């Protein structure tokens, strides 16, 4: 299933597709929304802009369907221009909106927002726009979805408080059905407070004072906002677990139904061919006595129910980086008369993971029963024009294509959780993801204690949401609980807790350090991890060479190591720059590019040719692109200039892997 789902389809096209699926006709956003006009708004010019920035405007801000694994045909994209205002954080009354317009979903600090100014912890950022609910949505429930808002969001409809959400990386929704009417203009207001790096909340590498290894913050709405009509009885969630041992897919369906038994059915397809079908009851425990209690006594109009199905997948085509095969999935909810009342589309990949030993006895990560070697990179997910938000969906895809072009099969997504579409492209293009949890000041690693009960519970709430929301993506193979000693606490407990939440994936207690001997991974930053019988070893940050590309480098750039044009060898650039603050980073030339290509290719050559002796299973170059002043990327920050020859790096990886296979033939990459 090719998930683009742009909501700019013609009315006729969407209506035809909806009719074929038994859905009510959809309406286009242009006919249904009332966003501010573009008068006076323009994107700002940042230090650098990507080639995709020119494509971004008020009428096409991330128009793709934002939730690729639970797709409905009807929806309304609320990305575009909103009015905004900034007040003191203690102001809780909705202000008048005279500050200007901001392009959602780009954070206020970003050039693409059209504002490009920091939000201070003493301030509150307000958003506002009007919407008109289409007449065709009459009789359905209306959900208001936020992909992510950093950090504390309070939402209002027509001035009436709906509720609040804390968490800068996870999606949240409100059922606004009782607050809106079809054909009537309604006003959505969102107030946001973001303490950035002045408090304990998870914020990753964001800071109010960018420099070094910390970067420009993102405050407010930074992922797609959208409206969705759903039937009163509808599917809420899917949880998919591939079961290769039994050639099947375990499917858990969560639905909100009208307090009487219904049925669910699921279809798996390989292209146009149906390969499996399963069906069963949902809510069968709602006996007449229980229904009388719910409906007659509590006056319940709906209740949440769950059903388990197993879809046999005979001779499954396995998902792997070399062959990222995806099956299509269709799930239906039916009433007691067999009428389809809701319908969603999704996809899944069949793959398995476990820790085991290769034919030489080295501990390895196994994918689909084969020991994996993991050449990859660190990816922080920052953009010079959108900061946390990629300018376009094509830009998201290009980052993953660049990873694959280099010969990498894995990436460490560093202290940031991405929009769902990033994981979709990783699923589709075949990239294994080691997923960091965003860091903050949640705890003190020297005492192994949380900084406060509130901080600990908020961290666990956000982590639980992250695992649940990207659980179904086959690309994600490992949860990394903490990064180094940034806010870590209760390492053993939290690693075990994550394994309970998701026993199907690897758990890494902390990237780099400290180690407590728990989890599935022994993780180094630099060097080779020691052998351990029950954990596979990776180096999740390595390398650190850098060059500056004229016109494509952030001001005051630095790196750890660079090119010495006099000697033709490596220069400890960080030490040299600390002695001379005005020292510019060495420039990218044909000669220096050859040097950096040799260094990076040599890193992976050494890892792969020595893996049978060292048992090292993964090495991740730090990093795929420059991020602001940190200039150790294989690509410039604007993704315009390669600082290595990607084909030569790929060739070195493939050659070294074949060398490793001569002694241990079962190793794969």
C-alpha cells in the first residue's frame, strides 16, 4: 500500500474512493476550513535552507495523511496559517490575537514558521484558527488530533476548555463531537508552555542557548494537526505482532462500540492477492445483565472493547533491510446485521528478533533467524529550516534514502521520536531503527534515583506512549531507554519494564554509559564493547570527523577531528579550536573529501573485518548530517553537499562484510 493519502484529492476522486469502501463522501479542506489569509506572512531566511523549503507554503504544509498504519479516507488537514500570540505563562485567559500568523506545523523558532523567535519559559504561546465541520460529517463523531506539541498544550473549542496534554513527542486527541455542529464555524485555540532545557521534562538536544551538542529548541505545534470523522462505533487501535514460529500475524483490535456485541474481520493482502482472512466477535462479554448495568444504570453510550485475531500467513515473505516486504491489512467493524460500520487500512511486516550466538559463539542480534551485523549512523532529526519538522515528506524520505545509499542498514534515532511518516519510510525502504527515548532531567545517574516522583511518572507516561504509538513499525528493533548519563534513573527497573511492555524487541538500558548489565545490548560510545554472553555489543556513537562546505555550514562550526592540509593527516580540531577560538573548520576540497571518505570507510572496514574476533555487532557513525554548529556529518546540514563519497563507503562495507563471512558464513547485513 503506497501511503501518501494527500488530502488535496479532488472531491470526485475522494467521493468515488469513499463510496467504494462504503464510506460517506469526503470533503476537501479548502471547502471546510477557515484558516487566516496569507497577507503579511512569509517564511524567514535561516542560516541555511534545504532545497525543499521553496516548496513550503500556507496551502501545502505537510499535506500527507499523517497516520499510515490506521488510515481512513475522510479527514481534514489543519496545517496552514494560524493566528498566534505570546503572553506571560501565567495568563490562562485566551488573549486577543494580533501578533501575526504562524505556519503550522513548524515550531515558532523555525524559519518555515514565518516567526523564527524563541519561546521563553516565562511565556505562553497561543494558536487560533476557525474550522467549519462539513455537512457530510453529520451523525459521526469528530476527533481532533495533534501529532505532537512541545511541551504542555491546553486546548479550547469556542473558548470552552477541552483539556491538556503534557509531552513533546507523543500524539494526543480529543473527541469534540458534543462541542461542534456541522456547517457551523468553530474556533480552535491552543495554549502552549515549554520550559525547554530549564526543567526536568524530556526535551532531547533542545536548548535556549544553542551551541556544542545542543541545538535550537522547538516549541509548540510541530507535527500535523487534523480532524477526523469516525462512526459512533469505530476502531481505535491496532496492535500487530508477527509470529514467524507459527506463520501468522497476531492482531489485537481495540474498538469503541455502542455497548452491544459486534464483529471484527481482517484481511491480509500481498499486493492485489488476498493471503489471509480472519474474523471474530468483539464485546461478546457484554451479556444482557452487563448491558443493563452499563446502559440502564450508568447511561453509557459507548464502551471500549478488545478482540484478538490470528491471521495465518503461509510461507511468509520476510521483511528485512535487503527486502523490506510489506503486506497490506484491512480491518472492518460490523454490526449485528453484518453491516460494515467502520473500516481502516494498514500494513505490516513479517520479521522476528532475538539475541543468540553465531556459528563462532559470538553473541549477536538475530533478524529472521540470522545473525545481523549493523553498520549505521546517528540521526538527530534536525533541519535548518524546520528545526524539528522536516520541510516536506520528500525530505523525510531523502534522509532514509541517503542512509541506504551509504550501505547502512541501521540508524540510531537520537533522543527524538519522529512523526509516523518517518517510520513509514523506514519500513518501506528497509532501515533498522534503534529508537532513543527523549532525555531530560528526569533523574540522577550517580544515585540511580529520579529527580522527583512527578518527573519519573511523566517520563514513564511519555515512554509508554512512544512504545505504543510506533509499536507496529517493523523497522523499529530496539528501545534505548536513556542516553549516557542524561537524566537516567532506575536503569534496571526501567529496562525490565520496557521489556514487559514490548517483549518482541531489544532493550538497551543506556546508550554509551552507565552500564548495569541489564537489557539485551552492551553499548559503547567509541571503542569496542566488551564481550558478554547475554548481550550483543554495539558502538552507538563513533567517528566524529568533519569538514566545512562553503555556503553550506552553520556559523562557528566545530568538529572533533578534521583534516590537516599541511600533513595530509587527521587533526584534533576540537583541541586546536579551543586554543584558537577563531580557527575556522577545514574546508571541503577534493583532497579533504578523499581523506574523510578513507576515514569513514576505514571505520566500517575495521568493525566488519574484526567482528569475528571482537564480537562487535554494530557501529554507528556520528552522524549522518551536520546539526547547526556540530559539523561531523557525512552530509551538510542542508543535505546539499556530500563530505564523503557514499558509493566508496558502501563498497567498503560490502567488501568487509564478505571478508567476515569467509570465517562465519551465517553473518548477514
